[in-house]
């Protein structure tokens, strides 16, 4: 429980919660157009809320990623280059259709750092982690404290590089204990109010998953307080999702 694991897109929940917390503090508004905080193409109609809801119209991935280590060269300079031509990148009008977008969350994270005048890690610590009394979340865990998958010959597999512009979309690490605390304190106890728009919904279930090269995660909770957090090394992401849903189903059957 004390080793750090990749939490992938569960990072988006932390980013989205930072957005709503900053809005509650009056630092920004959910409906702010992107160009209020970043030198983006004006008139696209993209707001901070649309970015958080995956309804910005931006594609799932940034253009021209490499295959071996997709985000290694995706830095903040590249993000700002893309901001100048967002009108040519969007695939549909904002606010109408939902499509999970790592690019959108990279841009959202950049907007939040501009609004806060600080780094991404500092702002999520101030607006999310410290209020939740969670400490075991970081972008840069000590190499000796990381729990990584191994290949067929037992050699530790190198994780993707996700500590630059892609960090707000999927680059954080946490101990399994801290990941579980996020679920309980955000969804069950609701210590920071209503859950952020980053969470997905299906009936009474709020959930989010995450997947990197060699790790997958599923986290969620139902309205009656049942919750689950599963993290697997080397597991197929769809199977991790199914396992999480099955845990919740069985918990309902046991109590029912």
C-alpha cells in the first residue's frame, strides 16, 4: 500500500476537482472561454467546463504522437503551438458531443496553472489534496517507491513519460491507499461538495477509469455509499472495469 502506482486518467478527476474548487474560490468561472486564460484562437466556443466534460470538440489525442513513448515530446511549448490553431483541430462544435480527450485535459491543466499563477502540482495540492488530507499523490515519486509491471523475463518495464504537458490528463502517481481515499472523500463523503464534472455517470454510479502502458484502474461509487477502487499491473483495462462493476454488483446483492 506504500508503493506508488500510475493512476492514469484518474488524474483527470483531480484536475476537474481543482477546476471546481478554484471556481468556488472565485478565481475563475466554469463558463470562462479558454482564451480568457490562454492565448488560444478566439471564438472557438470552448469553455473550461467543456474541457472538463469532454465536450470541447477536441480530439482524443494530440497530433503526431510517437508509438513507443507517446507523450515524451508533448511539452507545454507544443500545447501553446496548438492553441494558435484550435479552430483547425476541433472535430465538432463544442458543447454537443462527449469524447474523452487527453488533449483537452492537457489544455485545461495549462489554463488552471495560468489562472493560479503556479505549477500544476502546487495548485492540485492547494485546491484538492490538502483539503482532502491526502498526501500520497505526486507526479514524481522516488524511483525506488514505484510499483511497476515486469516483462516476460522479469525485467521491470519502463513507464511512459507523462510528466510534462500531459500530466493533468493522466500523469499522476498515488499509493493505492491514496487512490481509495480520493474515491471515498470525493464521492461518498463529498468533502469538497458535488463531484466534479470529470466523473462519468451511469445510473446511480459515478466512476472513472485509467490506463497507461502497463497499468489499469477503475474507481467509482454509487449513491448509497458503496465504492470500489481496483488497480492492476499489466491487466487489460476492459477487464479491470468489469471487475470493478462486479464488485459493486456483489456488494448490492449481499446487502439486498
